[in-house]
C-alpha cells in the first residue's frame, strides 16, 4: 500500500479567503462601532481540503484563481506554510479574491459577508494541464461553478483529467443550487465520483428526494458515490451495487465548520491507497470527528495524530 | 524659518469597506457587491494630506508582519511619508477596520486595533524628534495601556526638546478614557476636537466656555470642529467662527483628518488663525466630495479656494481665504 506521502492530490478551484472577525455580540447594531479582539485569516473552501490532505502527509496541489490582493496573498502564504503547492494558482492583478468575512461572537453565533471573486476569464493553460496529469486524483467543488471567470475552465479541467484517466471527485455543495441545471449536469458528466450530503441529492438528481435516489448519480463516468451524514457517519455506493456504511465516531461537537472538506481529503487519500471502502470511510469519518472537536477552520483542520486518536487503533494510518 | 517635519503618532490601519445590501441576522449570509481596501487611521489620512501640502510628515506606530502591514507601508511611502520609525510586531496583526455600508449610507464598524496597541516606550528612539517641529497625536493612542504609556513617553520627550504637541481627540476614545484625556490637556499646544468632545472634556455646554476652559490649560490654539457648520477657533487673543464651505457631500470619512492637516499646516507655517481655519475648512470640505479618505493637497485645495474667492467675494472668511491663496501660490 502506498503511503500518504506518495500521493498527489489536486484541488481545482474554490480558493477562498476566510477572514474571521471575533466581535463582542451579535446581532450587529446598525451604525454601531465595536472593538474587535481578534482577526485571523484562514484559507476557506478548498483551502480546508488542501490543508487536511497536507496534514495527512499527501502532496497537495492548489489550482485556482485569486486576486493579486492582500486577501489572496495572505491565504496562499498560509497554504504554502503547510506545504501545499500554490505556484500554479493564477494571481490576477485586475481581479479580486473570493472572500468571506465571518463575524462571530463568543456565544457561537455567526454572520457571513461574502464576495464572489471576479476578474478576467481564465483558460486551461499548459501548466494547469501538466499539474492535472501529475496528480493521482482531482477534487473540485460545485461552488466554483458560481465563479464566472473560472467555471468553464473548471469543467474543461475536469474533462481533461478524466480523459487522462484520473479519478475526478466532485462535491456539489449546497451552493450548487444557484448554478444553472445544465451546468450541474456538465459537471456530473465530467467526474468519476460524487461526494455529497443527503440534503444535496435533490440538487443533482432530477426529482430526487434523498438517499434512495443516490444510485441515480451513476453514469458512464460516475462509478462511486459517497454520502456524508454528519454525526451519523457516511456511506459509499459503487456502480457494481456494493454499498458500505460506516457509523462514524461519537465525539463532542464543538464546531462542524470544515468537517466535510476534511472528510473529503481523508477519504480520497485513503481510497487512493487502495484501502477497502469501509476503511476509507472510517478514516474519513475519523478526520471529520477530529475536526468537529476543534473550533474554526483552515489551520484548525486536524493533524494526523488527532485522526489517529479518534481511530484508536481500529484502522492503522 | 522653514517649518520642520511633523511627527504623527496614532493607529495605522487598513480599512476594509464592504458594500452590502443589508447586515444579516445571526446564522445568515449576504454578498458584498464591493470590497475595497484603503489605508486608514486618522494620522495616516492626515499625514498623506500634509505630504500633499508639501509638508514633510514622519510616522510613529506599529503594524504586524503581514501583507496588511506591507500595504500600510507602501501607501504611506507612496505619499512620501517617512516610515522609518514604524515598528513591525509579530505578536499581533496590523490594525484592520471593517466597515459595512448599506444602501442608505449607514455604516457599521468593527475595529481590530492589533499591533497598534502594543507599541512600547522602548520602540521610540531618541532621534525620532530630530528635525521635528510638531508632534501630532491621535486620541486613539490613549485607550490601550501600552500605547498610552508610549504616548506619555513621547509627550515627555517632546517637552524636553521644546517640541509643541497637538492632539486630535476623536469622540470614541474620549468617551472611553475621559480621565486620561484631562491629564493630556496641559501638555498641548494645539487641540483639535469636536463639539461633543469639548463638552466632555470641559463639562461646559457652550462653545466659548469650552474654548476658554481649554485655553486655560495653556494651549495656543483650540479648534472645535462643527461638521457641516464649519469650525470654531480660539486662541489666547481671539476667537473666530468659520462657516463650512458649500460642497456636494459624498462621504464624510476622513473629513476631520483633512481638517487637522490644514489646521496644523497653517499653524506651523505662521498663517493667521483665520487663514489656518480657512485652509482646514477647505480641506475638510473638499475631502467630503471624495469617497473614502481623500488623497488631496495643495493642487486640489488651491483651485478650490480660488473658486470660492471668485464666486463668494464676500465670504466671511475672505481674509483667510485670500491669505491662504497667496501663501499656497508662493509655494513652488
């Protein structure tokens, strides 16, 4: 079995800068002025996935677009500090970084103020193709289909990776609801595995209600569907009719932010190692369970030791 | 004698202005149509305008070792401000202000003061006052214990070297630490403040009484900003109420900082109080015609004063306007 450090996983799109602003109290009073105790910037979106993979020891490659602005620079620096390769990320001088301002008070309430990144269209350039060819697997988010400058290239990149024989994972996410139906189908035709929650099934299966409709995601290209069920664990369905379920780990919930992204990184890495599906689910659930015990996202994704602690020897990593 | 440099001490910030349709309730989200990043902090705005009036400015303050700090340095350097004495801290990040603006223009602010609050007395080298002829303080330096210690240390350094000290109080800091401000007053040569602030400082409701009380502390000039109504100036020999110039207001951010730049410039260069006030009012008014803190200076304020002179030859501040025009025109 390959070790994590022998694996290269590429994440395409969804580079987000999360600016976490710790304020005194919510709701926000209009015209008010509050002093803030703490501000910290963390990679959001695919950043959580990339950091989680890097924490396991995988070689992680980020492809995507940011603005050549402070938010983009700070975020890429954090990724680089954790060993994520970012040199092929496009930094647009005339564009801006996708941003989420998270205002959080100390009672656990949040407010999100976001800005979708804008800038000139990007194309599937040669260095991106080379990066896609170098990867053992590619991961992408439906959220990126909202990003006009990148959406067509995301689809082209997924198609290219698939044509190169790479496993392509697609996580539609709840925001795919804002994406035109045809674009959603285009993404589903360009991936080999779908990672999603039960609630998202209706967004990608026409007329779909829930779990029972998950097998309708299988197609000429899609051979694997992984359903994330939060504290209930997860299950994997393969096109040959096999269904494997892992009940998850019962742990105290502190903050579920970034748990799904961390889960995805651990699942893909373990699956690439060639482990049985049940073990891959167990490792992914352990990663998710390790995350929910910690507050925050970005650099707060679990370490390998924290994942091992949850697994408690049931699976060796 | 040519005036030396102005040393400014206050918060060095990056303003992040988010234009949003609404402020969401807890658990909800909203999308900003624009996010802008600007240099912020009262002393930063004032220093930029001083430089653009060809008045050398030097900055004292602390930033973090992050890209926001880089941005602050770049912007100040772009304006020509001397940034050699700015300290970089690794314990805390650069000061960041988040301003959410909704369509009716209402602004909601969150301030992270970060590295600003940990500037220490030992971060201020002795030679910082070389060539300095005025120290300008922002009221915000008095609301965090370490920064406050540093401010008093700087005041003491200035006193020893006979360098006058000026303060722009600001309302928010004064409301937080009124007692500290009362301790600062006797050290000031110039005090720039607002109506509410002056009332808080002196406990008197009337402008004239406020000015008398402040001058009794030994100041040479008191300027009370009255927003759209102009400004009230008082000095030991006289007083003056200067109405604001008529402008099309777009955004009042930084107007007070621009006013301060005009006032201290006039004072340093020996302008009459009326001319100092006219220049301060002109810069304050002009800055409201720009969105955000305006990068304005001599090239903008001179034509503005000339047009006021043409259109309102009987303006109550005509003597000051005339004097400012003459003196600014003499500048190469």
